[in-house]
């Protein structure tokens, strides 16, 4: 049986994704997982989509950017940023197929000792009662909105038994604690793309080729 490899937020950084998998030495025997936000902001959204949808050993959770695009595709009134419009244009006629693929993404992936989510979980709430907004956007526990940056980070209060592996929150270096692993290291912002290899908990990262997007905060 191969390894379990969980990859941080790719955001359309296709070349870095290929370099990361090459550095890890990923094979068809390994199980590949993503914390979501595979597309938007970076230059290779089409290439990332074409790669992941054909990999039988690959699975991703739903990221907040995929969720926003899916809501738009379903005709709901959402506020699209220029990066979303660019992704829609880049995918062109494949956008519909991409959204069909996105619509099947789970909100979390239970790996037994580990739990993969995009953003976070509310520590005082059972997993089955977590909302899609929490799982795709949660940052702090004191803000009125799941995406709020005000107050205590959810992972400072989390005491659950499963190790939660998540993205969404950009760290200069991976957050590695006994019960949480944060692996969004801002590749699309010119930093690094990171993965964690299980069960040994080894962190592997590659540098971004350049700055593709500016942080919005």
C-alpha cells in the first residue's frame, strides 16, 4: 500500500504542483488528496483541472473558491472577483465540466486518524453539523461571518482526537501541532507549495516560480 499525500492550496499553480509531486516521488500507489482551492488566481487553472480529474488516485475537498464558482454556475447571486472571471474565461467550454466535477467534491475527507478540510471546523460542533460555509471559509471563532479574521483562530481552541489537515489560512511556514496541520504556504503569492506525507508526517515544499497574485489583506 502506498503513502497518503495531502497537498496545500494550489490555486492554479500547475508547474509547482508537478514539481512538488516529482520531489515527493509520488506514484500511482500513493493516495493524493487536496485541501481545496485547486483553481483561481494562478496561471494554470485549465492544466490543474485536466490533471486532477483524470487521476484515479486523487481526491479533493471543496475549497471556498470552487464553491463560489459553483454557486455562480448554478445561477446564484455571488460576488465574483477578477480572478474568478479569469478562471471562467480560461476554462472556456470546459467550465461546465469543471463545475460538474466540483459539484461532487466532499466537504471533508475522513482518513481515520486525520481529517482533511479546506478551512476549519468549529470545535464545539459535531462534524456532521458543520456547515459548508464553516468548512470552506472558517478562520476565527469570534467573528460573525465564517471568513472573519477577527478573534481567536479556530485551531487555537480545537482539542479533537483527529488531526485536522487544512489550507485556506496562509502561513509563512506550515503550522504543525499535535492535532492540526496547516499547509497553505501561499504558493500563488510567490511563496511555496507544501504537502504533508502520511503517516510519517513529513512536510515537503517547492518554491513558487513567481508572484501570481497579491494578498487581499
